[in-house]
């Protein structure tokens, strides 16, 4: 079946703005990616301008932050302050005269995976994106659950490390790029022996999660332990989410899935030990498929679903 | 508006079987309550027999345990082994020739509160029932979210106390009647000074959560601390649930709400410190209203919604 409907999907995450033209089958026809400017709204408008074409039925926006379910403004975005308080829907729908919808970036990424990614086969799944922080989205009955789904901010240690969100012991303070690097740097500062101290020309403050993974592959104990600790907490989080949502699948995306064989494997083992056995038994735990496109494709699907009354 | 539709709601919790005739407005017309027998299916059939009348359109069952979303059999019920593996829907629909639906008892209790209880005003809320254990249910867009919602089994202490479910550090191992009593008994065994040791004619193994509350009201430090600790963990759990579900309300039911002014108040304080401020700001945290009737009324509403295609 061929169709002429086109959609624009926007994904504004921590550091990048992505705008794509997406067809009715979830295919990305054209995509722009640029660093998020300070004047994010003007930048977004000009990016959409470059990509908009005849046949565009609507625009979907996925933006990092907590979105008010009544006003649709972004109430807080710790990694992207310039979006806070902005009326994206008002501005964009006025300028482009098509329907516009907004949701959190990780939420729409879940929707993208549902449409044409790792979630295709599942009507009920949980998506966790492991990057600098943790994002989450929940698909229920084939549709996005319109809730905050701040899945990185469930407490896994009552009196644990301080989290950027203001709470203590959040999953994100243990399982995220930031957490892994902190753990490694703290250990190196304490003088723990590790070849990681030679990383980055000896400047341990430049270590990235990818460095940790590479050193782990070379057998460095500190690096391996850091990834396994993150993985163990990931498993604790997955177990809680399985006990809550009884999903068919847990899909894991974000940069950290590069460390799947150490970090995520540890998490899967831990989750299977902890969740209700009859709930986790048939749960598939698998990597996201859309990578950098998950957000734009999902944002496009959000507006498509809305317009088609799906 | 008057209507002749009637429904039967069944609630089989840990120790009791409740069967009620419920009218179209959520009013309980007649109700039976008896201890759960070993042959639970025969007992249920005879109880329904006593209460069934002309005009009954369907039967809703709320049963403690993990329900398989495909077969609708109860896969596991730690406090009610006799329901495990039973085909309630098959047996009951055959005997009474009306549609029958089944869900977890805490899930249907949430639905009852939604219909005619503390959840009337809210389309999105989380229910926690604090009893011997913890039950949970989530209402989303006015309807029950059909997920396990085992909200007592989210991990709040990664390496915490062993939970009956097999996991460690579950919310239920800190905030439940069983947990409060354990904490008090352990302290008394260690020789902590408290007037609670005079409770129950000196047999500390007979202490109930209600005793703990009564001694707390008399100013006993151990009793107060036990309730406050349970409350603090309750708050940690509520914060995680608010960050996940961004509900309008959190409704708290079950026997422990008798200790609202100590236990739940502490929980509310803790939750407001921990959850995303913009998410918890407008969340109402309030007691359930239907008490012992929540399950039967909710089970009746479940079948009513189903038949009316709501």
C-alpha cells in the first residue's frame, strides 16, 4: 500500500536537535541534525523550514524534559534549560499551519521502536535509553502510555548517591554514562590500581563511558567492575519495571548498549533473579534498533496516530 | 437515571471470600463474607448461588495473585495457594451462564475507588493497599491499567531484607503489617527497651500492627520509630510511582491507614522531598474510601465496563 502522507518528526535531546521528514511507513526521507542552539525555538523553526514539503500532515515533537500534561509546556529539563517554559506547540502550529503534538523524547523513542523498530512485535513493552542519563517510555496496548515515565528516577538505594533530580539513590545515579564515569574517577582518585589512569593522556577527568568499555575489554578490573555494577542496578530497575508493567519485552537503547555484553548481560542476569518468576519468564530483553532515528520516527508516528485516530 | 442492571462482584483476598450484588450505581445491595475455604471454587460457586438474582448481567472476580494475561489462570498467590492454577472464568461462566472477567484483587479495588470511592474525581491515579502485604492498582484515563501492578515489589534497597517474593529490598519488606511487626519483634528480641514487651500478655510474637499503633499513640519510641520507618519507605515508593505514572492522586487503602497520622504522614513528607517537584506538586495523597467493599464494587465495575464497552 502506497500513501502520500508525510510527517515531520523532531527530537530535541540533550545536545542535538534532529528534524526529519518521515513517510507513512516510518521511513526517514530526509534528516537534519545540529547542536541545540540557545535560541532553540528559532533554530527549530528554521530547521523545519528547510525540510518541510507539500504533503506534510503534521509535526511531532519529542523534547527532553518533564512536560505538563495540561499546558504542554516543558516544566523542567535539567540537560536542556533553554526549552523550559517554551510554548512549542503554539509557535510551531502557528508558523506551519499543521497539527503539532509534543511528548518527552524518550517517550516518543519508545513509539518509534514500536512502529518500525525492536518493538514491532510487541503491544506492551518498556523502553530504557541508557545515555548520559536514563530515559524511559512505556508502550501499552500498542500505544504510548502518556505518563512521565521517568524510569531513571525510581529509587534503588533508599539512602544512595545524590541524583541530579534532587532525590537520592535513583537508578540513574548508578546506571548511566555519568554514573559509570564518576565511579571510575572516584576509584582512581582514591588510588585504585588500573590501566585506566593512563587513559586520555593521563587526564582521568576526560574519561568517557566508551573508554571504560574499551579498557574493560582489555581486562581491566576497575573498568569491568564499574560496568558490572551499573549492570546490576540496571537489573534491579528492570525487575521493578517488570513487576509493575508485566511487559512482553524490555527494550534497551542509548549509547551504553555498546557495552551490552558486559553491562546489559549483567543486568539481565540480575533482573531474572529478582522479578516475579512468572512475570519475567517470557520477557524478551533486547536492544533498540533505530539508534539515532528513534526519536524523530517516533515523533512522526505520534502525530500520525493522532491524526488517524489510532 | 434508574437502571435494572445488576452485577456480582467477587473479592478473594488473603483470608476472606467476599461476594456482593452490586447495582448499576455502585451500591452494594447484598454481601456475603466468609473465610476462604480450601476448596475455594466450590465455596465461591455456592456463595454466588446464594446471592445471584434475575437481572445479573455478569460476574467480576478480583483474586489475590499474579494472573496470566493469556490464560487468565492464577499463576502464583503466595497468601492463597488454593487459587493457583484454577480456571475460575471457565467454571463460573459455565455454571452461571453470564460473562465473567478476572483481575488481581488490588487492581479491581483501584477500579472500585475510581467508580464510587476516593478516585471518583481522578482519571489517573495509583492505589496502594497497605495490609499484611502491599497491593497496587493503576487507573489511567479512567480505566484500569491491565498490568501486574505489583507495586509492593519494587526494590527500594538494593541489598535489603529478603522479601517473600524471592527478591531483596522490596517496598513490601519495609512498609506492610508484616514488616512493621517483624521490625518491632527483632528489636525487642535484641533487648531494646519498650513498653511493647508487655503487650499481648508478654508474648511478643502475638503483636499486631494495631498494637504497634496503639503503643505509638502512648508515646512508645520503638513503636513510633517502626511506623515512621515504614512511612519513610512508603514515601520512597510513592516518589518512584509519581515519577513513573505522573498521577493526579495517590490513594492509600488497607488496614495500615488506621495509622495515617504517623505512618502515612511520614510517607507524604518523604515523597514530597524525593519526587520530581513539578510532578508531585499537585498530586493529592488521600485515603481510600470503600474499605472492605473496594474489591467487590471494583470487580462489579470491571464487568460492567466490559459489557458496556466503556
